[in-house]
């Protein structure tokens, strides 16, 4: 048999009155008791979070900066929206300028054609195979039809394809400029899927020269923080970046003056920015609440008393509070 009806329907918590009454109507022949509750506890912080950016002006490598932040239970800053970019750019008013490490890095890549498709056919120069990881992100073809990995900023002729024919452009350009030039001609830098296509492009190359083709190594950039690796939702690279000019630029820095990012060698030493969460102090309180309870049950029975206390604790339950309930029963006059 249920000794007490639900308390939730008629509970009133922390009103402006000094006394809170909780009435539980039951059967006739009721006994009236007054219970004085002493509630103690603390309020949990609100769901809104305040972030703090820490500018560390001492120069460190990217990995040393990462360790510095993480050992202090904070992290290298992540930039996932325009608001964070504006906040960091605002540091100039405190005399801070230049580059600073952020929590962006790359540890994986794939060879991709200009149309976005991953390459499955390769014809690397056998003489360069041991240096493929150190010689640049963009690909050229020599007069033997072999491919070389080169710095994208080098100036070379290029080969465009308009869907029917391959055309040699003798004007020397960077890889990015060659790509744009082909697009202006309603073409693309040459994409090579098999030996026959490779041979067709090779026939256009003059002795002793190398030409750009439409293959480039694309790095996958991600944020590294307390929660592990997280994909980046926005990209804000400086024009021409990332270029991975020497094949080792696997870490990112922000240019404080304009908010753009640059890819850098991870062993370069720059200031850095850590991100932490402002800890809101816990709000403690003590409140006395008087309840009037009507019941025909024998509240002298320990089992009845235990159930009543349990019901009261449920009544005062709130996800924002942690409450300890102490009560004293007084016989009503």
C-alpha cells in the first residue's frame, strides 16, 4: 500500500516566503505533522562556458607548445569559427603580432588530381623514389615520361587537356599559376590514368625540360586537443598556403594581424596560444524549509519515515543542485 501520494505535483521550492508548505491530502482520521528541513548543498555551474585565451610569448616548437598547454590541462587553441579568429586578431591591441602556433597539424596525405580524384596510377622517377617525402607537393613529368615531386613554387612549362587534346604551354609558371592558366583556357592540367596517356603527354615535352601535370599531394589537416583529433570545419589559409614547400611543413600557425594560417615546419619556434575554460565558483547555500504533512500513516514507524524522507528528496531534486536533506519532525500543536 502506498503510504504517501506523489510529492511532485504540489511542491514549491525556495519561494520568497520564509516557510514552504507541502500538503499531501490523504484519507480521513489523519495525523498532522510539521517537518523542519535543513537543506545544504551547492549549485552546479551553468551550461554556458566562458573560454580564456592565454598568450604564451616564449618561443617553442609546435610539439613543445602542445605539451606546455596539455600539462596545464588546457590545449593549443582551435579555430572553428569567425568569432575565435576576431578574438585572436584583437591581441594586436596588446602589442602582440607575428605568427603563433595553433592546434592544427597534418599527419596524413594523398595524391590527388586537379578534379579531386585520388590517383591510382603513378610513374615515379626511379632516381627520386628515396626522396619522395622531402621534395615538394607538386608533380612534373620529364622527357622520359617519369614523374618527379617538386616544390610547387618552381617555374615550369605545363600541359593542359581540353577533353580531346593535350596542349603544351611553354610559358614557365608555378604549379598553381599553371592550373589557373589551364582553367582560363577551358582546360585542366593533364591528368594521367594509364601508360598510354602518359606516353601521349611525354611526346609533347622538349628535351631537357619538365612540365607540370595535374597531380598534387593534399594534406589532411585536423585539430589536436584534449578530446583527441578533430576535423577542421573551416579553412583560413594565407593565399598560396598550405604549400609544404620543403615537404616538412606539417604544423600550422596563425598570423595575428590578419587571422590567416600558414603551414610551418613543426621544429620552428614561435609564441603560441592556449585555450582554457574559466572555472565558475560553486555557489553554496543553506535553506530551512518547513513542510506541513497530513497522513493517516504511523510516522513513528521507521519504514514509514524512511519512505517519507525518500519522497521528500525526490521532491527537491534538481539537476542544477546537489542537495543534502536533514530533517527534524515536530508534533503539531
